[in-house]
C-alpha cells in the first residue's frame, strides 16, 4: 500500500510561528487536553447511562434494536463518504482561511448529499429486515447528517492546537440537551420517536455552539482547487479506512439483526454501549490528544518513538483497569443496573470487553501514531483486518456455539486487528509487544480474581448485588494499585500526564 502523505509543495506553513513549540509545552497541553477529554467523555457517559436506565424502563427492548439498525445505516452513509475532513484539519500544515473554508464547504455539501441519499435507500433497508417502521425512522434521523455538515471547522482546529476545553464543553452540552428532550418525550409518549429526536436536537445544539462559542476562522462558502486536491490526496486512504471502520465496528449489528430477534439485538446493544463506555474514552484521547500531539512532535526535531512509548502508558493503565472490571464483573454490572429482561447482556459484556482490550485499547495507541506520520494506509489495513476476522470467526463461532459463539467470534476478530496494528507499527519503529503482553497478563489475572470473588460469595450464600459490585471493584483495583501509584508519581514529578520526550521512565513498569 502506498504512503498517503501530502505533497510538501501543497503545504503552507502554519499560521502559528514557524518555530515549533517546546516539548514541555506540548505535553502540558496534551495533559490538560486529556483531562478535559476524559472529564467530558465521563460526563457524557454518566448522562447516557442515567438516561438509558430511565428509558429502558419506559420503552420496549425492541425499540433499542430498531435504533441500533438506524444508527448502523446512518453511520454507514457517513463513513462511506468520509474523506478525512477532521484528520486533515489536524494533520495538514495549512491553517489559512482558504484551506479551512474549502474544507468546510465540502463538508456542508457532503452532509446535504447524505441526507438526500438516505431517503430512497431507507425503504430497501427496511424491507431487508422486514421492519416497515425503519423507513420513517431512517428518513427523519438522516436530518442529523445535513445539520452536522454545517458544524464549524473550529471544532477540529481547536483540537489541532490541543485546546480541547471548548470542543469538549460544546459536545457535552449538545448531548445533555438531546438527552433531556429524549427522556421527556419517552416519559410522555413511550414512543421510539423519543430516541430519534435526541439525535436531531443534539446535532442542532452542537452546530450552533460550534459557531458562536468556539474561536477560530469564521466559516463561509469558498472553494480552492489546490486545497481540495490536498484534502482528497490525504483522504483517499482515510476513505478506505473509514469504510473498513464501518464494517469493523457496525457490521456485527447488521449480521446479528438477521441471526436473532430485535429484542435480543436490543439487549446486545446495551452490552455494547457499556463495553464501549470506558474504551471509547481512551479512543477519544488517542484521536483528540495523542494524534495531534504525535503530529506536532513528528513535525519537530523531537524523538517521536520516545514520546510514543511515554504517552501511551497512562492509557494502558486506565484501559487495563477498566477492561478487567468489565470482564470480571460483567453480569454483576448488568444485574445492578437493569431489570431481569436485560440480564443476558452480562455474558455479552464480558466477551465484548475481552475483544476491545485488543481492538481498541492496544490497537488505538498504535493507530494514533501511524496516522500522525501520514500512514493512513495502515489505519485502513487495521480496520480491514478486523472485517476479514469477522468474516472468518463469526460464522465459525455461530456454527459451534450459536449466538454466544458468534459474539465470541467477534471478539476474536479484534485480536486480528491488533496483530495487524503491531505489524504495521513495528515497521515504522513503534514496537511495544512486550509491554502489551505484560498488561494483558495483568488484565487476565485481575479479571479472573474479580470474577472468582463473586463466585465465592455466591457459593457461601451471599447474594447481595451491591456487595458483589463492591468486592469486584476492590479486588481488581488492588491488582492495579502499583501502576496507579506510578502514574500519580509521574504526574507529581513531571507535572504532566504524558511525561516528556525522554526515555520511558523506569517507574512505568507494570
């Protein structure tokens, strides 16, 4: 695969000073950005979980299955037309009005086109699943694509400079607004349309606030051929990557929608939501913090491999602890939060989380650095490898063990993605397999200890679910005490979450 870098003659110097920022400034910005990102994502997940606990008691489980299919359809449309608008605004050296407004103009017309395409395709999709109501749900939900097309480019350029407070606040406020409308509508009508309205309201609020709240170039319609050409050069591999990402992250719902009932698909979507809650936070940090940080270091004389080793370590600590908790306490979490209709999500949560450790936490740290050096082709290869893994392992798993086997096959495909991520990163000088193995062993042992503690309590006749959850938390956290202590020591010593450009500290051992 070719290297998808922008030609140097099509890059202008940044509007910032030509002198690169010191590494200390960059890591300080990255640390602050990570704090805001994690806080914002955590706030979003709290709002999402709270609203989910409410609406699952107000609405039928099959409604969540229907909306899972609607979501897959719309995400598919967006990803099949993605040309890397966000990453280009972060990675490209240009940040002048000509380039930025050309990108925004393309984004607007893309959003309008997606909304238009959704209308004739919706009935075909609904007929495939024999669910006529999907036609109307998709057509109304498609308005979000048109609305988000008008979102200000400041949402991305602020990320470019690791100024993440504004984008995080805007995203959180938009989600909160959509959630409040959804809960109120569900409370009054008990209708699936409450789930649709949430997305439209959130998109409107995000679009408006991105223009009036975030600083940056004021967007207007403009087209510059050279800027468009550079965008499409970089975006050619991004397009393939996002198509593969769609297949890797969404096709499971399309497949399971045919293998099982809408009710079971709704239960599965609950498990996926909970499994993705912590892992998406780390993925967001990789995309919004590490990717721009690596990009800035790559464009400077600093040592990117050393920065990579140092910066990924905190994510592995946090991700390993969270994944161990989901694996060790999956059924406990579900029984604590949901009524008996959703308890089958417990074993699903355990299997899905096992795969996400490899597919999102470990692979995500490699994906950010290979994209920062311009190798969007390897980013595409990582997602494609998971698709091939799904094609091989989901049918095999279903043949061996029915629906649980199919979910296990999905988890196996995440490991395939990890293997390709390691292979690609190793060729670029980023090889941390020994550290990955050490963390994986700690995840497995701590998760097993958490699960065994609950099993032991149950065997003794202690069945109080809150006590089970507390024991899982204490046992697993105890296994991760040393890495957390080392992380706190690093922050106190270096005043930075991501350390410095020097060699990886000896304190960063697992």
